[in-house]
């Protein structure tokens, strides 16, 4: 399997490549979902790609955000620069932009971002039909569905194995956007999920903690299982993390991929020391897994190394004595956790009093007997980040009297040769020796190479040191160029055609809707079309809702079923049979639903993230007859449908928040619709359960959305009209 590493800056790039990554993914300064990383730019991307290709490492560019119509020109400029730099593939979220690239950049390699939410065979098959080469599966994808994709498509399958896990289903988190104006789908997520929340049952507080903060992922012990299921690329998350994290995670995964019998737990501990939110989640959602959330921790826990034994006043600060099992040093970071107080400290001056006794000074006052956790070891991180891997080459120098001096370099099956301008002269005094040649030709420190073997064929000639140095520099440059040339000749060649970035003109009927999850929410006089969003998608329950609407005088032409954002392959089979039976319209909320548009009246829902007219036009061309704009969009065209009033899902949760808050299990379900999350600012959120074979949950806000709508269709959401 390909080992794919995150790269947020040059240091991380080098750490990933030196420690054994097969490919890296990175972003430029725009259109990428980690806009807060250092990232790269138009000026240095070509150099970055050359460096990676020297080592045979692929570079995937993330352009995995939603793109507005007035940004398309800049988006295309970004793609042109990256194509010119010979980027290997593009990780993309925006469906309209993907189709624009397929049309105008012939041969371009597209990978469907995890933000597209592909998690079953039907979604994967659609993207294969549309020209994608790879799907980066949603983290919520089941192992059984990965096998289905492997057996029924020719797609490459990429899957996250290490790092942070989003609590919301991929690509459909609107919490940061709608509460703070910073969209995760636009690379600006504020990670409100990592904040503490109080949980209330009715009006009684029953808990406080990080109830939306998942454990970090680590599937290092399940690589054979993933390979057997059909995963072709294993992906490490972490473009915002330190270079030492990239170095260690890549090193650990490379070791397990390369050798049998590696101590998996030992490698996990190494990775935990660099960064982890407590114990790892070691099964993702591959099977039914309820151990997703860690309410006690939202950030790096570190490694427990000792206790605070004494705290004294010292001038205007505090002298803290520690008993430690591991040494600490200047610029390290530690956290001191007591019964009532937690203190995080950047270590300055540190005195070693005895073997295990250390003394530090701080303005913070921790509790005696606090546990000491090492968050960052500067010495250990230096070891990780300073490791350099060079390519071993052979050099052959040939110097014959009255012939030009030749220097040949060989790497693998690649040969290059350079020669001097002038012929070699017979030595008048001291002839050049093997040692002289080695001394000059082995000085490859400023290159990506290291000398493995030097062959010398010498007459009694004189060779100036300056000439040997010049030959060395030239042959190293020629060899790197040839390595890159051969690599890039094997890549798909991209041909740029005439590009039209004019937003397409789209016409749709003006339609108004109400959305309900219970027929009793309908009052007399409503003459809008009806979207039913049932709490339970059991076929019998949906049929009853449809029958009740028919009895009220609505016709099937004016009733739509809101399809779930997430459905396993088996759940999708149940939905398919249901639709064949009830024969009503549908709201499409995932790419796995798009092929339904060939059989049923279909509207692309908010979860399809229609952010520009290119995406709208693409979906309409696939048979959808109308679309609802993205919840995050603020500027609309005189077409389509706007979510005008209500409380939409800000997150779709695939774990069981009821079990996290109240305990119990599926045989002893403690579900209640009276749970309430309250953040530090007093913002309130509730849950709507959506049952299929599995249970899923919508997290929604007490605050209503309200958009004034006149020239386009609208949706009034009548669900959850009281919080």
C-alpha cells in the first residue's frame, strides 16, 4: 500500500520523504482545507515537486474547498501553476470544479476528497463514471463497503489511518461556519467540536466535558486487514502538526509495512509521545464502534513521567521540584495535572539535583503531587527532524592523457556523464591520486546524494581540485535532472485546452417546500410541497407518513423523501427497495443518491454543497431537476432553492452521543430527545436521531436560520420547532 503523509511546510516535507513516505499531500495558500498551515505558494511549488520526484515520491495538491463563482479564475490559475510544476494529482471537493478540470485539463488525475463523503459502492461508482481515479473514503466507511468498492470498481482507494478524527460526517459540518462565519468547507474551521460542553437532560446538568471531541485514530495494527479489503493508499492526517509528528508517524508506519514482527504497541507509544489525545481509537468506524469520544481530553495528553514533590515561592515566581523517570530540558513542554488544577509550562531553566530529581521555575503555581506529563521533548524532536536520507550513487572518473576528463554518475539504472572542456595533461610533478579524487568527489553534502562507490581510471595526469569540484557539481545536477525527467515521463501528461470560466446559466422551476419529521407539524393552509425527513427510515414508518399525507389531499408529485446523508451499502439497499415501492420525489444528500435521479423527481439537497453554478449545472445534467444552495452560501442566483427558515443539521454524527452521555447500549437504549449541549458562551444544541439499520444523529442549534427569499424557491423547516 502507498504510504501518504501530510505536509504543512518545508520541514515536514523533508521529514516525510526522508522517513519513507511514498507520497505527500500539501496545499497552496488558497483553496485548501488547512489554510492555517504554513503551506506552499506559486513561487516554490515547482521546487517542492522536483525535490519529491528526486526521491520518487508523488505530490498530491489539495484543492479541497468549495469554490464561489467569482473565485473560478483564481482557482484555474492555481491549477495551471500546479500542472506546470508537475504535481501528480489533485485532491478535490467541489464537484463542479472537478468537472471543469476534467473538461479543460485533459489527462489530469483527480482524487475525490474525503469532504465529498464517499462511503459506499454507489457513491464510488458515480465518481468513477465522472472520471475520478481515486476516492479518499469518508472516515465513517465500513470495512464491508470498502470490499464492495474494491470488487466492483477500478478506483484507487485511500483511507485515513492515523491522526485527528472529525466528529461530524465528512464534508457536512456547518457548525463553525454558521456559528462563527468560518467554514470548514472553506479551510477555516475553528474546531468548535474541541470545546467543552455542558450536557443537560431536560433542565438538569448531567455532565461537563469535551463531548464532541473524538479520540485520535491509529489503525497501525490493522494494515493487513485494510490491504485485504482493498485499500491502496493509507493516509496520515496532520498538515497542522509539527514536523516531528510527521517524521515519527511516517517512520512507524513504514517500519510496519516493511517488516514482519514489528512491535505494534511500541510504535503506538512512540506516536503517542509526539501527539495523541489519550488512548487511540484503533478501529475507526470499520465495524460498529462506540468508543469514539474522549470527554476528558481535547488536546495532546503527552507521556506521564513523574510527580510534583514540592512547590516553593522564589522571588516573584515559584520553584517547583519534580521527581521524573525521564530527563527534561530547556524548551521542553510539560503539563502538571493535579486534583483541582492543571498547569501547562514551557520549560526554561532546569536544574538536575539528583538522578531523578529536577527543579524548574515558573510563574504558575501547580499543586503538590500533580502528575507530570511530557508534551514535547526538544531533544527527541531534534533527533526525529534532523534525520536525512540521501540517495546512494556510484561515480566513475576517467582521466587519460590528451583526452577529456569524464565523470559518470549512476543511480539505479540511470546513468549520466559530464566531461571537461579541455583534455587532461600529463603531470609534471605530482600526479592526481585516488585519494585526491575521493576527497573532492565525495563532497555531496549540498545535494540529495551520497557517494556509495568511486571508480577511478587514471593516467599520470594532473587534475586541478577546482575541476574535480566542477565535475562533481555538474554531474550531480545532471543526475537529479535525469531522475526527475524519467519520473515525469511516466506521469500522465496533462493537455490544457481552451478554458471558459463563465458561470453557466441555470434555469430551474420556482418551488417552495416545508420539511417535516412528523405529519402533525403541518397546519391547515400549507400549500407548499412536502419534504418528509423521518426520524425512522424503516419502510413501514415511511409508508405510513406518505399515506397520511395522501389522506390530507397531497399528491405523490408534491411529496419528497429527504434521503440520509450516510447509508451503508446494506442501508442503501433498503432505501432503494423503499423508493421503488412508494414512488415519490427525493432529496439527494450524497453522491450515492445521484443515480436515483434517473428514476425519481430529484432535488440536490444542502448536503451536496452546491456553492457555484458549475456544480448546479453538473447535477442538473445528471438528471436532478432542481437544487438547494449550500447552507454556507450568502449570494444566490435567480434560480434554485434557498434554505430560508429553520434549524438545519450542523453536524451528522455517526457515533452514539446518547451512549457517551447516558451509558447503556443497543440492547439497553437510553435514547431521549431531551438532551441539550451548552457551550461556554451559552449556545445551545440538541440532537435529532435518524434511524436506519444503524442510528445517526443530527446536531442542530437553538438559533434559527432566516433568509429573506423572493426571486428563488425556499424551504421552511418545521422540524424541531421548540428547543
